[in-house]
C-alpha cells in the first residue's frame, strides 16, 4: 500500500491500514511486537507520521520513549499504549518494543461498539498502566483474540470475522474500562451528542469553525450542543474546535517545512494574518516564533520533539 499526504508538498504522511497483510484480509491484525517488525512496510518508524487506524501495544519489554502529539510517554513492561487514527507519533530507536501489537481499521466494529469502547476518545491519555489483576485479564483477552485471529480453518470467513469482532469487543471493553477509570480521565461517559460532534469536528475542523454550523448539521440546538460538550470535556464547543485547530497547526509547524501561510490555509485561515492572530491568541506566541523556537532547540521535521503531556489532543 502506498502512503498519502495531508497536504501537497511536504505534509505529514498518513499511512492507511494494510488490509492486504491481514489474515484473510479482515480489518484487524494482532501478533508479536518485536524489533524489525512493523504494521506497514513503508512507515518510517523513527520519523513522525500518522496512521489512519488504531494501534494498541501491550509491552513486555522496555522502557521506551514514544512521542505522540508533542508529549513523550515512557512505557515499560506491563503498560499499554493506545494510538488513535490521525495522531502524529514516532518510535524511538530502541529494541525495547516487545510484546503484542493490535491494529484495527475504522469501520471494523459497529457504531454502538465504537461508542461503548471509546475508540475516539482523544481526550483520554494514550498511556495506560493496569494493575496486576487488570493486566492479567487484558493479557488473557488479547491472547484469545490472537488465537481466533490465526484460526482460519475451523469456521467459514463470515463466521470467523464475526468471532473476531466479538473477541475484539471483549478486549476493547476491558481497555476502555481501564482508560475511563484512570484519574486523568474520570469525567463519566460521553453521550451520543458529544460523540457525533467530536466526530464531525475531526472531519471538518480544517474548513468549519462554526458552532452553529455543526449544530445545524447534526440536528441539535446550540444550547444542547453546549451542554453536551461541556459535560464531556469541560469546554465550550468553540473551545473544543479551537483546540483541535491549534493542535493541527502545531503539528504542521513542528513536523513539516510547509510555508506558514499554507499551514494557515490548511486549517481554515486563508488569510495569513488572521491565522497568526488566532495562533497567538491560543498559544501566546506566533507561528513564526513557535517554529523558530523548535529549530533553535534542534528540532527539525525528522528529529525528536519533547513536550509535556498537557499538549495531548482534545
């Protein structure tokens, strides 16, 4: 499979799910994680890139440092790292990536399961640290999923795929419970109103910054949308949209050599002055200064970015 870029001329590369490498072509893969093995033959693991599918890594080695959207996470044996579609990340040049890796294509699970398992809860931290009992249960569930994945002889393909979906759901429900019970993310269950808004923003933030437009498109009143987003995130809908736009702008400023005017246009600001004003309002610095500071610190589009976990996406 070939990669695609988000913008012409130097954007961050996004790699699609390699369905041709899956057993029987199903929309998921699970297997050993070890040095020299990757989920995509063309992905430059030690350079920043995106994938358009979910990645869950259960570590039995380490420690390693893995960068996801300006935050570096130190991961050790017994930890899990959950990378969601579209997040910019990079591997460390280390042999510590040992364990089991699960990848899953969006659309492989039905919508109700997606909501129940929080597959697109970008507000939750990627790094999860289960206790001994939780880890044992997750390992058993993942091992069962792997057994079902490689068993292609006892069931026809349609039933094999159905069994995989059920086994994958069981594992993800355990993982979602772990994520939701963490102190950093204990904000309760998000409702369908917020879920639909979040998905719409993820698809449309580059061109649509209007709360009213999202409300109209989703069939909600503005007041209903405000209540749902505030309950789920503590932010207003406008604040949620702006945070997503800023994250994308910072990604492109840090990890590409795209001209600043084109970066502004790619996140919905055809006028470079308006983009600079917006960026300064939300970050306290200009796009030029933000990029210059990273360059002075030795950060280039192919080098390491280090920042605090507070910079994780909304």
